[in-house]
C-alpha cells in the first residue's frame, strides 16, 4: 500500500517550513540546514585562532630575547651605549621612527648622568678608603689630632650616597624603557600595523619569562592606548603625533612609576635643579638638558639642545613639567630634521651613536 497523498504533502510542507525557518536564520552559524558542518568549521576556526595566538607570543618572545641580548652586559655605562646604538639604528633604518631617533639622544643623556654619578661615587669612595687606611695604620697620638686624618667631608659622603641612588635609578629606567619600546618598534617594522594591533595583547603572556627590572612598579606587556595611537600615527605618516604619543607612553606609563614616583630620586632631582639654577657651588649640580648631538652638552644661542628649566623650583618628577620639556625637545628635533643643513649634522650624530655601541 502507498503512503496517503495528504500525509506526504504534510511532511513536505513541514520540511519546507523548517528549511524556510533555517534560511531566515542563516546569520546563525549553528543552523544545521545552512551550516551542516558548523561544528567542524568552528573547531577549525578555534585552532586557527589558537595557532595565531601562539604565533604572536612566539614572535614577541623573539624580539624580547633580542632586546635582552643587547642589554646583557653588567656595566650600566656599556649597556647604555648599546641602547643608544640600537635606538639610533632604528631611526637610521627607518626615518618614520622619529621617536627612536629622539630616544637615542635622550638615552645618551642618561649615559652622561651615569658618568657624572659614577665620578661622584668614585670621589666619595676614595675619600672613605683613604680615611679607613689611615685609621688602621695611624698611631693613637695621630688619631687625637683633628688635622692628621685625610679629608672625608660629610658633604662629599652625602653626595656620594645620593649619586649612588641616581646611578641605580637611571640604569634601571634606561634598561626597562628599552626592553619595553624597542621590541614594539621591531615587531611593527617586521609585520606591519594590522598584525601589530592583533598581537599586542598577547605580549603580556610573556610576563614572568622575560627580563623586566621594574616588575614591582609596572606589569610587563600592559597594553596602553598611547602605544596603539603612536604606531597608528606612524603608519599614517603623522610622525609628529607618533612621537608625542610614544613620548607620553615612555614618560607616563614607564618612567613615572619606575623612577619619578620614587620619593628619594625625586628629591635628589629637585635638589640638583635648585643648586644649578641658583649657582650654588656644590660641585655636583648639573643642568638638565637634552643635547641633540653625540656629546653630553652643548652651548650657544643656536645650539642643538633643549633645557628642562631655569627655575630653581622646577620639578623634573612632575609629569606635566617633564612632558612639556620632552615635547619641546621633540619639536626641536623635528625642526632640525627639516633643516636643509642641520639635518645632516643630526644624522651624523645618530650614525656616531649607532657605531658607539660596538665599543
């Protein structure tokens, strides 16, 4: 016996109804009619996403390890020269990386601060060592005389301790900033903005497995808006905006918590500014400037440099005051790069900084 015609008609109508209902829901990737293989496709998509995530992490690891190799020397002064060279080479390879060119000069200035601090530490140590040798070898009668011992002024010892603090903080900030920003530039340079944006959040997966000297102050790989905006501006050819955004990231997200929020370091910077601005003869106060040459300092009305402030109460630890200084230096750097003659001098200085890392 055959199936009644009415029953067949009902079943066909039911199937048509189901198909029509599914067709209405074709935006639903789990519709069994429209997407009969949705489970397999979803699994494949999940695997591709996982593979891409692991690929991002592995690429970040490559550049972090390269950065670690650059800063692997123990001597902060030698390490600073390598950092200067790496920043300078970034700009020489790609002039869009204007922040890196400016950072080469700023890092060089940190190196000058390290040398100045090391000199004060050395002077303090020599006086202390000479006194200790005398104290061990002198007679009781000599020790009774207030004029017999070698000079060990309290001020020199205080300056020596302050210089030790400055030395440690400058070295830490210099290293941490490089480990943060140099790999960002290298990743963008290699893979472009689209993949940079897609992979940026995965960088934090390296936390705990890479060198990061400021882990107590700043979690490694934290994604900040200034990073995205900075590299988007670079990609769009808006180099001035790129420098401004990366400068904000550098100063506010890294150096402020790593260095300037330290009350001891902030106090030493204020004391230096106060003594220098008022010409107090401490023998240790130095002008805070950013010289856009490969030397530590320059002078003259047309010199290629920018100073922080001439005011004795100016505070380098204040983020707004420091950002104003950095942006003035960035503008001066941009002007020099646009000058038909001065641009060659700046490029030559960066070339020399790039070569100095090999010493």
